[in-house]
């Protein structure tokens, strides 16, 4: 075999390798085309199923954003009003507390006055009762003493007609020990 034949065989072998490589690259290209087409179909299916959700979500987000923008001043105003109302309630509660303290102080003062008035009245009634008792009982005792004296005198005069009893002598029949 000569050199030209070997060269020719090497060139043929290189050409065959290039032909096989071209066929493999063509098969890869065709496979990639089919895969790309299938991927595009899959992406279209996903896009067709996801896009309505995305559009709905986008509309929902836009509506929520518009609602938030529309409501945020009202919420801020409400929070400010609630804070002012709370401050007002605190101030009113402090005023009510001061008023209650004043009322309680006045009530304590009046209760003290009423207590002293009632105590004074009861003391005066007690003193008047003692005075009336003393004033009435002294003459009543004196009158009772005078009446007892008159009674004793009448009895002694009436006893002078009956038998005379000595004051130290008693009948022992009614005394039993």
C-alpha cells in the first residue's frame, strides 16, 4: 500500500467522520427544534392558564391599592379622632375625679357638722331630761314627803283611838325565818 492510498483512506475516513458528525448535528438540530416547539406549546399552555390568574391578581392588587389609597386618609383621621377622644376622656375623667373629691370632702364636712349637731342635740336633750327629772322629781319627792307626813299624822291620830303599839315591839306571828 502506498502512501497515496493511505492518504486517500485517511481523507475518506475524515470525510466519513465529518458526514457522521453532520448527521448527528442535524439530528440534534431537529431534536432541538422539536423540543423547542414542544416547549413553546407548554409555555403557551402555562401562559394561557396563568395569565388570567395574573390579570385577576393584578386587578385585585390594583383594587386593593386604590382602596388602601382611598381609605388611608380616613383611617388616619379615625386614628387621630380616637386619640383626641381618648385625651378628652382622660381630661374629663380627671375633672370628674376632682369633682368627686370635692363632693366627698363636702360630704365629710357636712357629716361632721351633722354629727356635731346631733351630738349637741342629744346632749341638750339629755341635759333637759336631767333638768326636767330633777326639777319635777324634787317637788314630787317633797310633795310625796309632805303627803307621807300627812298620812303618818292622820294615821297616828287615828291610831290614838286604837291600842297603842310601841315602835320597838312587833308581833312575831308574821315573821318566819
